[in-house]
C-alpha cells in the first residue's frame, strides 16, 4: 500500500468534512408572501400551485393606472382586449380577473366576461357563511347602481388571502383609498391591493377547485 497517498486521502476527507456547505440561492421574497414555487422558473400543476401562481401574477399589475381616468390607456386596453372590448373604455374589474388567468397560463380558469356578477355566478359562498376565502378565489361586492336604480353585484376582484374578518384583495378598476360602496370603489383609476371587511362583501367563489386545465 502507498502509505503517503493514503494519509493524503484521509487528510483531504477530513478537510472536506469540516468545510461548511455553500449557501443555497434563495427564492425571491414577495411582500405578499406568495409561496416560492409560484415563480416562472417552477411550473405549476397542483391546485395550491395554481393559486400561488395566480396571486403572484396578479400582484405584478398592482400600480397600473388608467391614462386619463376614463377606463383608457394601453394597459387597460390590454385587459379589455381579453374579453373582446379593446378601446371601448368600459369597466374592467371582471376583465382584469380573466386577464390574470390568461397571463398565469390558465386561460379557462375564470369566465371570459366583463360582468362582475359572472365572477361569482353559480356555486358561490356567502360572506357570512364562515367560509375561509382562499387565494385566487373571486369575490363580489354589492353596489347601488344609480342608472339602474337597483342593487346588484357591481365589482369583483381576486382574493390574495383571508385575514379573518377581512380579505386582502387585488382588484382592477378601483381606487387605493376609495370608500366601500362609492362610485370610486367600482370606477377607480387602476389596479390596487386593498383590504376589505368581510361584512362589506357578499359572495366568494372558488374556481380553482373545479379547474380541469386549459
């Protein structure tokens, strides 16, 4: 046996054992605490991953604003174009939800619609039922529509997370500090993250649990 060689090998193994492992690169952190797997580098497949991906994608558009406050501008047109209304300068809260689904890679997750009530149509949960809203759920807010002289679901958006008695949301066509139920709340200047009391909301709908791809 080559004893000097054996001694060198033993010493080399000892040094390797004492050397700390290099730090692994961290996933980017987001202020809204979206799971690390919800990134472009990590394809999604499970329901939780779909939720994470949708919320992460929606957060990218927070801060988009209308050009002149009339549901206009290049960014708003991009949203409205996904429901066939490009250049129409119409309310886009529901179109924003569909737009986010497309941009997340799930074009059939949400209805292709500009009507807020369609985002909670069917098997929905009432806000006073005790339901814990989940990321990527949609919600409906009741508004009194002056032109129609009636109450109806006049605004919608995406749930980011349930805070207990309130919901953190990401919404289009709203204002950052607009009061619940006002015209500015459903006809605002852009896309914002908001905190809404559950008592001021009416319905939630879980689209992800019934999503089958596409």
